[in-house]
């Protein structure tokens, strides 16, 4: 199940379609790959599949969230990902709630086991994103993946090797690359 920060079409939103058209109104993410959207609060809502959408923005009072339909290396189907950092390298996340299944027949409740976030990187010059790591404690892929992805920036590679940057610093890593690397 994807965790999404939305309120039933109460938020202003902007859809940018693949053909470049922009539509402003009110919307929300609906399921894993669909946007539910209406032009005005009193108008009929329509559903749009993300395969037709270049970008979907949800405008909150204190911030804006941007979602893209992103192809991932070595995966068949694109995913709807939230953009965290823009620039020469873009950082995207996908967030899931983790819980046990519970037992309906014995009234054992479902227990929330936390949230897992998956991190993806994409260079503007590339069409597919690179899976970097997840927030799970046992994930060991950050250093290896970051060294591979950022190999064109020796200064950043050295900082990662020396552990100046670790998994929890991923936003800083991407911002460093975007500012200091070619």
C-alpha cells in the first residue's frame, strides 16, 4: 500500500500532461497509478492514468508535492514516485506502510510496523531511474550504489568512501552533486 499525503480533492493541484497541456483544479492521487481530478470544487471529477501525465503537483498551504511516472532500471513497469530534489540529479521516493496481516478470525489486530522508504536517483540526461537504497535497517546498498551512480564526481565519491555521507544523508548527497559536480 502506498502512503500518500492527500485530502479528498480539497487541495489545489496541477496536472501537466505528456503533450504539454496544463490543467489547474483540485486533485488527489487515487490508487497506485491514477489521479482523481476536477476543475472546480463543484464540478464532476475525472480519473487520469499516470501514463498520460508528465507531472502531478499537489499544492498544500505550506508546501507542494510533485509526483512523476518514472521508469526504473531493470523493472518492467514505471512507478509513481514523489520528487524530493530537482536538478542535474533528481531524487525520488516511494513510501510504504509496513504492517502484519493480523488474524481476522481470532480478532488479532493489524499492527503498524513502521514505514519503509525506497530511494531512486535519475540524471536529467537519462530516461530511467536508478534504485539506490531503502530506509530499512538491513539495507546495505547505499554505499555501493552511490559510488556507482556518482562515479563521475570524484570529490563526492571520496566523501562517500570516507563515510562523510551515509544513507540518511541522501538529500545532502544529491544537493552536493547538483551544486559541485558537472
